[in-house]
C-alpha cells in the first residue's frame, strides 16, 4: 500500500511545544475530533505566530526537540489530524505523544538535530512543500527552486500502524 504524507510545511521554531499548546485542556471535553479543529495551536507561545493564519494550507510541521511533551492525551494528534496535518518532523518527541501519533495512523519522524537545524537554515520562511515517499522512506523537500531528499526511518511496527490507519484498524486486521 502506498502511503503519502505530503504538502505545505509549517515551521515551529521552538523546542518543548507541549500538548496544552497543541490543544488547550479546556477543549478536552469536546465530543468529537472535529470540534478540536479550530483550536489547534491557539495557545502556542511563539513570537509573531497566529495559529489561524499559520496553519491554513499546511499539512506538515517541522519543529525542534521534545514536541508533544506534557500531558499524555490523544487529543493532540486528533487536533492535528482534523486540520489535515498528518506528519510532524522533529529532532525528537515526547514518547507517549509519538506513539499516539502512530496509534492514530499519523507519522512522527525523528531526524538528527543537525538535520533539523539544516532544514531551518535552508528553508525557514520560504514556501516549502514536502513530498513523502512512505514506501521508500524518503522526503523530497522543495522551495524556491531548491530541492533536497532526506531519508528517514521508523520501526516496522509503527510502519504497520500507519499503513493500516492506526491501532484500532491494525488490531481489527490482526486479531
């Protein structure tokens, strides 16, 4: 099965973005994933950042270290998913957040800190598009006529979760 996670990129130039900033706790009582959508990143503290404008048209986030730290809640990946953000690339993730991404059929990819720094220095502030070749584990990054390819790895189990659409679908298929 060919799986692609491609689109425009939102750069979040900060480490330690927590789940309360991804989706504020006051919305955790909502009855549907869709109700979380308008509130994605509304409490993010980042100079000049306005969520409603920054998110529009973006399908991928590139950020720094420890993305998704804080409370262990599925609501954070759900809020990303309903905003059609299905891929987050970071130097590393909070363990539970990362697994929640895969459990939801989303892709959380860790790249070396030096590679994240290089992406920020080469592409930050430009109209960046990433095409993901999931089967070959390669990102093709394009902006202003510049193009780069970056290989990535995820575990076989996480790959299976993404391929089936998440943990529930995986369990239905396997058990």
